[in-house]
């Protein structure tokens, strides 16, 4: 299982509190989250240790930065979302056409993310988290969610597998990772 260390960006109380909450989430549900992501995706994490920073801003996967002001439930949903990005990086995903890169990446992630959220957080929280992401106002999120949820659960899994076969373990991604 991945070890995730959570650190506040500074000594602001809200960052410190968020680091403790994310840490509690990982301590309580980390193994379940890790196993669910690998099981649903059919992929494996290769990263063993991640250092995460809590701050106020958009969450991001590398470096792992997590928004402090989210509710406890949405903190867990966000952590799962960002770990799905890390899974893609660990498996050398490479999107050939970068015109709509954010949307295309989120289409792939959203094919499994909603079902992961349902399995881990329950359907109510999954819907709330999806709606929260759509409310960010970023067209890529809205478009990706609409596209992914236009498929039923079985079709989402099939489509995810098709895109995984197409985009994972790509030599260009391996070379890019090797350069850093």
C-alpha cells in the first residue's frame, strides 16, 4: 500500500486541520481506497510514498496538493480523484492529441471514478462529489462527467479497458517520466 504523508503548506490552522483530516481518512480508509482503485481499474500503483500538501487552491496530483476547505466527505472524494491521476502516471498513460488534454484525462478517470466513489463513499456522496466537480465551472470537468456517465456501469468499465489498452505503458510517457 502507498504511504501518504500529509503536511500543511504553512502553520495556518485551517491547513493543519486539513492535513490531520486527510491523514485520518488515509489511516481509516487508505487500504480500502488503494485496493478499490487497483481492483476497479485493473492497474497497479508503482509509487510507494507520496508527500501531500494541504493548502487553499485547486487540488492537483503531482505534486499532490489537496484543498483544505472541502468538507470531510469531499476531501475523501478528492483524494480518490487525485490518486486516479497518480495511477495513470504510474502506468505511463500518454494522450496523443493534447488539444483537450484535461478533458480527455478526466474522461478516462471519470469512467471509473464514479463507481469508486459509490463503492467507497456511497451513492449519495458520489453524486454530491460529481456535482461539486461540475460546479467548479471548468468545462472539461462537466464535459468529461457527461461523457463518462452517458455509459452504464458495464460499458464504462469496457470503455476504460479500451482506453487503458490504447494509452497506458506508452514509450513517450516512459521517456518523459525518465527525464524528471
